[in-house]
């Protein structure tokens, strides 16, 4: 059985769905909500868990035979950065304790595309050095620290770490007013009967639709063998908003940002994205009009 922490969030739920589609048994944890989205209903076991509670976390091992862990649980920073770092570090360390105590095969953990900030070479690939740079968000800073904490904690334990440098992800279950992607708020405005602000036609870069992100992570966790520790996880192709001009109103302007090279992921798992950008937009609009969440 595979454990997915944060398994009812956007990336976690789509990862759980992809694992189920591969024939895996999955238990997901969630801190607040216990109602799964429609595509997971009756397909996974849901455990309400505060991942910062070490005893409660380790007790899962008494109820489930966990073979692999995908640690995606995380929180949104508030006004106190120390409180945020303390909370999410506690969750990470408890997950690592569980991985070692249960002697799981693999421990996959969410890092971020943001670790490459300051690197001028593009596309970004896993062998590039990570420069010292001012980071734009506390989440990115934490994800950058996650990588050495995870690999050093699991060294010599027999547990294989998988560092997931996750690209910019959007799609079903994302906060409809998210500041991290303009597409959900755009669709929200349309559904309210408002005229959304046009998107810059040439802006874009690295975006991955959530169902594809879930498939990519599941492909790594389920692979027979892996040759590396760190993997870029995204669509592997840059996009611009004009690609969906038939569905989104665009205007001239904008600049594309760097994207992730997923050659390593594709070579070792065979993963390729299912959705083009325009197909993802169409699927997301359908989701928003047919699902309450």
C-alpha cells in the first residue's frame, strides 16, 4: 500500500488517482477535510492526520502495510516565517521517521521548480547547479531545504529518496482564486458572469495540468528501477496563453519564463503528458461547471 500525505489536495489527489489507475492500493492523509473528490470516491482509504503529530503518524504503520510514501502535505505560510518552517519541518521529519521505521521502498517528497531561480541556462535540467539567490516565497525556500534534509536523512537506510522538482501545476481542486495561476481566477470570473482581464498572449512558461502531474509522480513511485534521486516533474514543454486563444481572451504582450526539462523522467518511466494546454483548459472548464469542489 502506498501512503500519500496531503492526499486530498490538488497534487496529492491526482497522484492518488494515478496510483489507483496503476493498480496500487492507496491510503491518503488529510488534516482538515475527509471527503474525497468525486474521482477518488470509494477508491482510496482516507485518514485524518496532523502530520506534525509524530505518534499519530507512526501509528499508521500499525494499521497499514505501507510500502512507499509520497509526502506532499504542506501548509500556507502566515505572518510568522519561523512558525511556518517549524510546522512543515516537523511534518517532513515525521514522514522521514515513518519511512525509516517501516522500511519502505521509496520516499518521494515535493520540491519545487523554484529551486532553479537564479540559474540563467534554460530549459532547467537536474544537473544544473542551484545558485544562491533571493527566493520569492517562503514555500520555495522550504522546498529548497527539503532536498538535502531528505537525502541525508535516508542515506544508508535502504529507503530510496525521490526528490520531485514539481513544475507550476494547475487544474481541478486548485484554489479557484489562486495567486499561483491566473487560469482558475479567470474561469471563476467567467462563471460569475464577469468579463475577466485578458491574459498576455506571449506570457507563459512551465505549466503542468494536475492530472498529468499526478501521472508523472505515480510513474516514478511505481517504476521498477530508478537511476537517480532528483527528477523534474512537469509537462516538459513551454506554453503561451495564445495557445488557448479560442477559450481565453488574450491581448498582445507578456514574456515566457523558463521551463523544466523532463528528459530524465521520460527516459526512466516513459511518462509523456496527456493534455496539451488548450485541452487542459477545456477539461478544466468542464470540471468547474460540473463539480462543486
